[in-house]
C-alpha cells in the first residue's frame, strides 16, 4: 500500500466513525452520507452500515445492493472487507439465504479474512477452533491430534 492508499484508508475510517456517531445520535441522513463517503473510499464497513440503515428503513433491495458491494470488495482480497462481511452475516444482516446459509457465509468470510492476515479475524477463528464453535469442532479435534507427541 502506498502513501496515497494509506491516507485514503485513514480518511475512509475517520468518515465511517463519524457516520457511526451520527447514526447513534439519530442523524440518519447525515450518517448515510458519511457511510457513502467511507464506502467510496474503499471502506467495507461503510457498505455494510449502509446496508443496515437501508434494512432498518425497509429498503431491503437497496440493503442487498450495498451488501453485494461489500462482498465484491471482499472478493478482491480485502481482509477487513471479509471481516465486515463475516460480522454482517453473523448478525443476520447478509440479506440473502436461510439462517444456516448466512452462518456458513459468516464462517467463509471469517476464514478468508484470517487467511489474508487480519489479526482480529485470526483471533476470533482461533477461539472458535479451540472452543469447537460454528462447525469448527472437527478442525479442533484434528489440531489436537496434530500436537500429540511433539
């Protein structure tokens, strides 16, 4: 990432944080503009929060469109976008599929984020593996077997 990319990422994060504060203050129109600005700078949380706001307003198709944009960013190898998508699906805000399908997508995005080097995703995934949570029980048993005798 070059200096320009880093500055854009910082700006996107700052604007997203402003959007969160505006949403919490009930200033939804201003929050939407902040989330759009954050999303346009490549901040996946901006897309996910836009999806959430539109869902809350009953605009389900618009919510799905914003979520797809977050998923597109995740598909490009953005570790943070993968984590944001994982959290959205974990909270049932993926807007497509059954509960089980959303849980499966949450795991997929979490694993991808961890594989891309996101430390937060790595910690969550490791915790799930150790606790045998969310379909990770088989992996947990395999990992324990792999450490025997060493």
